[in-house]
């Protein structure tokens, strides 16, 4: 079965500290992985996707097929990073809007 | 472009009443998705359309739920009759699928409360 697991409901760090939001997935084929973010009072929006291999707002995520993980990292957290983060999976061959989401992790960056 | 537009933003209704949620996707997008967000189950895909045709409705919880897309610029999600366990935030999202997919664009959601 396809599944996305985000083990932490809440991650609280101080400004300037490194951040790692964990995401593990279960899928036997070649998945596409995404991170979506929802800032307070804003709509859910794409942060990054693994095939782009880019850094957005200082965040990066590497797909590790051996560990079936797609952790989101940032070396120095900023207060404006406080938001809800969702990891999502799409079957590589299907419509990439058909996503399976994790439960989400709330990132709280304290001053 | 104003993005994906959903209405109403909030809906409070009594158990047994019919509820209709509305969505206008981004112009030019050919795929439309309805997702539901609850504390217990997180974000779940209910149904999606490609070129106005329902492709996968396996996430629709039961027959009380129905969705339509009469044209490329409008979709509805209807619950009849509504029950308290339907209380959730319902998101509509759209994208372009085919020849280089666009990211999924979400609306602001409709917060439904069934008393």
C-alpha cells in the first residue's frame, strides 16, 4: 500500500538552528515526492519536488530510495519558516496531482 | 489570475441538510481535485477530474457524496444528507496534466461544520 509517514506532529526550534522535517514513504515503484507548505492564513502551496533538485527558501530535500525517505532540511531556520509542512507522494506514471499526503508537521521557529 | 476559487469559505449546517461546495479552477488547467482535511485522517483525495471527466472517485467516502464538473471552469461537491462526521476542510485544487505537469494549485478551502 502507498503511504506517507511524517512522524512528528510538531517540531519546535530556535531561530538559526538547523531543521529537519522527516518523511518516509511506502511505495514499490518509482514515486515522485513533494513538499507542500501552508503558512498561517494562506493556501497550501508547493515548496519543492524531488525531480527539480532545487533549493527553495533555503530548504532542500533528497530522495533516498534505500531508506525510502524524503526529509526536508534547512541549515538555519527563520521565524518566517513557521508553518505546516506536508510531504506527499505521487505514482511516477500517474497524474501528479493525485497525491497521497502525510499527516503534516507543524514547524514552530522561536525567536 | 486569482488562483483556484472556492465558495463558500465557511459553511455551517444541520445534520440531514444538503451541502454544496463550489470550485473554479485556474483557467487553462485540465485537472481538478477535491481533497478533504481532518484532524484524524489528514489530507485525503476524494475525487479527481481530467478534462471534466471523473477519473478516480475511489476516495469518495460513500454515496452521500457526489461531485460534478459540467465544464472546464466549474465543479461542485455535494453532500446529501450531511452528517456531523463530514465536518472538515474541503480543498479544491487544479493543475495541468500532460506534456510537463504543472504543480497542484490549491484553493483556500471550505470549512464545513455539520451540527
